[in-house]
């Protein structure tokens, strides 16, 4: 390391202030430094044996090093002086910086620069967003043709109307194709006319056979109908004869079976009626049996209780002889009576049980009778039915023959209908053959091909499908038309597309009003309405916004401030309303969504708000009058604060010791959702107004101003816009003094 860059140690003497007129110490008086960084002193012979001639050069080198050490020492002294001056300056400034610009002399006074007035103005709370101005409707214009573009009628940025010609495509090849198709159609027309004539001949011959009644299928079907009708008449006649003789064939067996059927039915009715009566008797017997059993059990319980009471009375030595005999006699009588009642109850219970058993047996027996009677009734019905079948069997056979004959007629008629239908179908088939031949002659397919070619010619003229602005032109003259030729966008219905951060999306709602500006239009404001808030986040939009500071509001907006692709953003669309003059598609937009607004409201600077509840001593704030305890200032000057006579001891202590009062609340509002208050000056016209804390309701909180309402607060009310500096004076009177000049340049300018 060279001598010029070696480190040196600064001694305490070097950093002590230099008095005016003092002389620097002589080099010979300076003690050698013992610092490891000091320049070493070379002694003769210390380095051992040296080269020849070395003794002649050592004195010269030693002098040079002594000169360098003197210059370094002087530099160290200058650096030390500068450090001392800087530390002294910081010592003077720190109390001013951290004490809010208050010094001991004015700790209990009100600076005029901290007084402001309540004003009426408009306050708006907004969310700031960055976005892009886009069209609500855009259309890409395509063509189905692949022909070269021969002319372009518009360019990007041109305004167009619906139907306006945008481009023209080449149609020469299409015109030639139409001529070729027409020639082919004429050649095919002659051969197809022959097919028409042949189909007409076939149709006419078949129609003539139907008209003359010579169709073989129809004639055979008519003959079958006549045969079936003859068979039917024969069967019908036999049936009517048997039907007339039926009355004489009823025998005595039918009468006997009918009587047996009636008897069986009556027996069923009789047994069912008995079942109802026996069932009711069984239920009554069951009820009486239960009642007698319950009564007997109760009597037995009473008897056992009386017997215990008798035994207890006999062993009770606390009773007199006469009283004891009286109690024993009464209990003995009750025991005897209950014994008789129990005996009667047991007899009644047994009788009720026997009656229940009898009723149960009768019900069981009657159920057997009902089942037997039901079986007898079924047998009687079956026997009667067999007797009827025996008598009517011949009549039934005759009826079956009639039915079969009727079915034969139906089948014959169906055959005739089928034959006629087949003939009609053949006739229509022949007719369709004529129509097919004629349609082939017209060559519909060829005509469709020609129609398509003509439509292609019309499509070669590309027209605007809507009114708007051409924003993109990809078509080129001489190149085939491929893909989207133009992009047209509606410039009369605009949208601002933006995104909002996850923490702010809940603040927005559809229908909120919006104001926005664009760089191209300067300070001109446009209006809009929130029409869409995406329910799903889109990470692709991360980083698309700014810091979203509110203008006139405290809420933050929806741009991404630098979180990069990890930010979660929610797309938002704003419909532009009102004037559109000057707006350009694709422009960047700085928008403000209006969350809250207050018009012509009482407003105060946001810095004038405090968090409620009130600090110690604030509840006693009021006018102190002319009498009060004077608190001397720390500087020993005249009293600068007049205490309210009604102020509590805590307030008096705070006035005497401002440092204690300053710890009553944190520096500045700590909770934005907490109740707020302001420090109001009462009797401002006097030299010593009273500082009073008043709770207020925040209507709209802006970035620099806040709309409030509170008791006794109106336009012109004097308040303190730096309230944290006057917490120790709440409820007290204090004089108003001018703001010190060094602090007025850094503090708040007077607003009152």
C-alpha cells in the first residue's frame, strides 16, 4: 500500500474545536502516533544491512514522509470540524422536525397558520382506473370469394355508413363460368323432353283402366265382399231363431240355484251384523276389566300405606296415650274398610275377566261363521253361473257365427279399399314420374349453380355491414381476398375496458357514474356508467393500471401498481354516455368511478380529523370565562394558557406538562373507520379562544377534504387543521400567536 492511501487514526485533540487565533502545533511538538494506521517512522539500522549508498538516501525520504504526515493531519482536523458542525446543526433541527414545529416558548399557544374555516364545497370519493377506449360492437368483414382485389375505396380511419362500397373484386372468371353453365343446360334440355312424353303415356293408360272399371285387383275385391255378405245373412237368421226359443228353455234348476244364492247372501249379512255387536261387547268387557284392575291395585296400595302408618303410630312414643289410642282406632277402621273393599274389588275383577273371556270366544266363533257364509255364497254364485251357461250355450255359438260373418265382411271391404288405394298409388306414381321428367327438363341444379355464380358477382362488391369507422384494412390491390378484409367498429357506442384490483372490486357496482379523460382531449371530461363487473378474475390483465390514487377521494382504484403477473384483476366495462366529440378508438383512458359524492356540503381538510372518543379532559371543555388558573410557560414568560375553572385535575396537569398530554393519542388518526372529531375554536374574537373537541359524522371522505356534519358546526366555523399538536389544550383557553417564520415555510399556510 502506498503512503498516500494509508489510513490514519484521528486523535481526540484533532477533532476538538479550533479556537480563533490558535496556532497549529509544531511538527516537533507532535507526539508520535501509536495507531496501527499511522505512518511508521524509519530508524537508521532498523532494517538490518542495507545496500551500498543507502545511508545517503534515508534522510531525504524521512523528510518527505514527515511533510506528507503534516498534510494528512491538517486534513483530519478539517474533516473533524465539519462533522462537529453537522452534528450541531442536526441537534438544532431534530426538535423542530419531531416536535411538529413547536418550541417550549409556544407549546401552549395556537399558531395562526393552524387555523382554518369550515367551508361549503363538493367532495367526491372515487376509484381511479386506467383503461382503453374501445367500441361496443366491431365486425370483421370477410368474403367467400378468392378473387383478386381490383380496387379499395376506403382506408383505415375512414367513417363509413351501412351499405357503402369498401372494395371491388375481380369477376371475369365468374362471368365466363356462367356462360359455360348456360350452354350445358341447353344441350340437356332436348334429351329430357323425351322422358316427359314417355311418362305421360304410362299415366294416361292406367287412368283409363280405372275409369272403365277393368282393373283386375279392384274387381276381385268387390266379389269377395258379396260372398261375405251372404254368409253373414245366413248366420244372422240362425241366431235370431235360437234367441226366440230361449224363454222356453229355462229349467227348474235355475230357480233352485237362484234361491240358494239368495239364502247364502242373507247368511253373510246376518253374520256380519253379529260381528259388529259382538265386537262392541268385547271392547266394553275389556274396558271394565282394566278399570276394575286399576281400582283394585289402588285399594291395595292404600291398605299397605295405612298398615305402615298403624305400625308407626304404635311405635310412636311422642304421642299421649289417649291421642295414640285415637289414631290407632282410626287407622284400624280404615284398614278394615279397605279390606272389605278389596274383597269386593277382587270379585268384580274376576267377573269382568270372565265376561271378557266370553265375549272373546263369541267373536272368534262369529268370525268362523262369517268365513263359512262367505264360502257358501261363492259356491252358490259359481253353480248359478254354470246353469246359465248350460242354457245359453247354443245361443252363444250362434252369436259367434254371426260375429265371424261380420269379420268376413270387414275383411272383404278392407281388401277392396287396399286394391283401390294401390291403384291410386300407382296412378300418383305415374303422375310423379311426369313431374320428375319435367323437373329434370328444367335443370334446377344448373339454375342453382348459375344463381350462385351471380351471387358471387354481387359479393365481389364488398360493402359495409354497419355504420362506423374502418380501423383495419388488410386487403391489398392485386392480391387474392383471404381472411378478414376490413375491420369496422361502431364509434357511436363506446366502452372503456379496464380492470380493478381484488381488494377494490367490492367497491364497484353496476350503474355507478364515471368521469374520464384521454390524452388526446386534454382536461375535457367525459361521462360513463359501469355496465359490467366480471365475477371471475383474469390474471392476463395484471399490471394494466396505475397506483389508482383517488382524486378527491380516499379509495384506491383498480390498476395494478407493479405486482406483475401475480396480481389478481377483475375486468370492468364502462359504457360511454353523453358527448363523444374528440374521442378516438384505442385511446388510453384515465377514469374515475364515483363511489360517493356530497354537493355543497360542509367540508374540512382531512388533516383536521381526529379519532374519537375524546381524550382526558375533553368532556369538560367549555368557556372558562375571565377567571381561571394561569399556567406559566416553561420559558418563564407570562401565562400563555388560561385553565377552565371546571376542568378536571388531569386537564390542569396536561396544560402544565404538554409532554404528558401529547401521549394521550397516537400521532394522527389510526383507524379510518373509527368515529371522528374536530377541534373547534370557540370565542375566536377573543385573544384566548377555547379549544373544544366536537364529534362529527363523516359523509364523504376525500383525499384532501372531507364532508362532515356535527353539532354547532357550520360554514365559517374555525377549526384546527393540525389537531394532534393541540391535544393537550382540549378544554382549555390558549392565545393565538403568529406562526414562526422558519416553520411557516414548512408547515401549513393559513386557511382560515
